[in-house]
C-alpha cells in the first residue's frame, strides 16, 4: 500500500513537469483584411499586427514584385509569426521546386538550415503548399509556401529553441490562415 502512495505523487509530478515544459501560445488576436485572415498570438507590444510593403526583383528571372508582410512577435521577442504574399508583375514558376526555393531563401535570410527530410506537401489557406523546417544553434523555423496565379504566399514561425516550442505550436498558427473566396 505504501508503495502505491509513493507512486501516485511521482506520476503527478511527471505529468506536471511535462505540461509545464510544453509551450502553449494563446492565439487570441484575430486579423483580417481583403486578402487573408489569421489568428495571431497577442504581441508583446500590444500594438497588434505589424505590416510592411516593399517592392523588389525576384530571382532568378528578375520579375518585379510587391511584397506584403504581416508580423507579430511575442514571448519577449523569442517567437515571431509571419504571413507574407508577393504579387509578381508577370507569370512566374509555380512548381514544387519554386516553392522549395522560396523556403530555402527564407531559411537563408533567417540564418537557419533546412532539416533533411522535413520537406513535404501540405496546405496553406486551402491551397497546395510545401512545408519544411529549418534550425540553427538558437532558432527553429517552420514554413509553408504556396502560389495562387502570380501571387506567392508564405507563412512561417520562428522560435528561439529556449522556448521548447513544437511543430504543433507552429501548426496552430499556420492552420488558422484563411483566404476569402475572391482573393487570388
């Protein structure tokens, strides 16, 4: 009997540690515009979703584009959640290889390396997408890329490893992204 009494607190302690160690972001900031909707976590600065727009030339064909970026940082800037879309002036390569190149460029820009075997088919806002994971000594990054006509879509999450965040944390955000029927 005494052995059972000792094992019950031990089991409760292990369950408590497992729950405490898992990251749980509160996704309670709905965002919507004419192009997409998503549910972000509440940002540290309480200012809402940060947006930016810039123009550039794509690689390798130098197609002109306008990029729209939406971002929220939380957990003391240890986690960042992004949705971006780029409208190209002309038709671009929309192949799986092109989707993977977009992810690779984002990984390079974030200073992370593709995790071998992490590329797979997925969905983003109801569209066919490619998904992958990248890591560095300090960060983990989860990304999904897609095309709709001449619009390239990208959604990604970057976590500091010290958060012990998981694919499930990233998926909760990535799966919240929707496009209205009339959007490209």
